[in-house]
């Protein structure tokens, strides 16, 4: 995977983590305890990071076949 592509995936992953953390904060912030909010943020960010990692792996695998 070229460096340029890797930088793009890192940028997308970082911005997605920030956005997902903010979304979780806006949805459950103030409704639940701060500890529960943190667990929701961690779970959501972990899920998104896993999906982005799978996407990058799938793209790299498809490009190797060509």
C-alpha cells in the first residue's frame, strides 16, 4: 500500500474517531453517567476503527489480485 494511500486512511480514521466520539457525547451526554458515556464512546470508536481497518485491508487485498 503506497504511503499516500496510508496517510489518507489514517486521516479518515482519525477524523471518524473524533466525529463518532462527538456523536456519542451528543446522544447520551447528560442522560447517563460520565462513565457510561465513556464506555459508549469507546465501543462506538472501536467498532468504527474495526470497520475502517477491514475496509483498508479489503482494498489492499483487491489491489494485490490485479
